[in-house]
């Protein structure tokens, strides 16, 4: 599910102000370093600073995880250890099935709770009307009256973007559409737009692109997390910039798992391969 997380993090950080406001009731003036000390999984999804100086932690989850309360508690203490203040925590569920996991962890003299929001509770039709393209793309995950009509409106909105932004936004829409089984609907509507024909015929987009990412994840589970991250990132780079040159392969081979994760977050918005890896 990594490509979903990467896409959502990029959108929320850059171009989805209405979605962020609907989820949290506030805005973020600065996104902070999320590398936490002495936590089993030290990388939180998003940690931001609000105008009032509060910390807000957003964790994105597309699958059910019975250990989520423990993970959130560990994140909370890790953030406190680094910033000496407790964050306002929100788990944003973006999966298909209803979320049934608890939002708290309790025991003798211990009580820990965090917020939980199913992104389906957001008004997707309203997000489509937003001036931020990130809101328009995320709308495909929210509550919609008519999915086909909504996809048509989103694709029409993306068609009006400058060419470079258009390609990235369509990639993001195709990735998130997989969470709602709407890939074919997106492809069908995109084929009706002349500006998207060449993009949709490119083999690295659409279902072929997503299938390649899935293969990378499966191989990663067999060969180790770092190798899996490298394979996924390589496919993302090929989708954005074409074949990976030797100098780039050498640089990627020496990167740590954490560095590969960071590059995967930035690749969808990078303007060039040199800018991404330098």
C-alpha cells in the first residue's frame, strides 16, 4: 500500500488545503521533520505545526492493523521526546472496508486515545469544487453521490492544468483510484480528453504502472524491505523520467531504507531526476 501513502502525503502537504481543514479543523503552517528517535518504526506520515503553535500528527492507513493503537502511542511518545509537547493525533483511514480497530489503548493507570476519521466521511463533491488540485484528486476517496460523474469532473479539472502538473496529477488520481476500484472509470474518462491520450497510451501509467508497483512490493517482502523500496522507487522514477541512468543507479544503490522512502515521497513532485537525487 506504499504508493497510496506516498501519494496522499504529497497531496496533503502541497495542494489539499480544504481536505486538511475538513480532517483537522485547522491549517498547517509548517511541516516538520518526522524522523523520531528510539521508536520501532520511527517515521510518522505527517507532522505539522498549526498557526497556534500546536503539533498535529496525521497517520494514513489503508489496511486494518490490530497494532495501530500501540503504534500511535509510540509515535506520540516519540514526538513528545523530540519536541517536548504532545501532538494532536489523527488516524485517517482510506481503505475500502469499514474500520473496526479501536482508537485507544488502556490498562492499569494508563489511558491513551487518538482521533479516527474515515475519509469516506468527507464530502467528495465539495472537494471537487475546491481550487486546489490536491483536493480534487483526493475527492475520489471521499463520499460521492455519483462516482462516474465525479470522475468526469475530476478529469476535466486536471485537463486544464499545465502539462507537467497534468501528468503528475493524473498519476496520483490513477493510484488513489485503486483504493476504490475506479481505475477503469478514470482511464475511460481520460481517454475522452485529447490532452490525456498520449499519457494513457504510455505503458508506465494506468494499470501497467500500478501492476509494476505491486510486483515491487511482493519482491520486497521476499528479498528484504530495502530492496523492495528500491524496486518501487526505480519504477516510479521510470514512470516520471524514463530509463534510470547508471549514475542514478549507483546513487540509489548506496541509499538507506529511510532515504529511499524520502525519495519515494518526493519523486511525484520532482521536476528532474538530477533535482531529485542531488
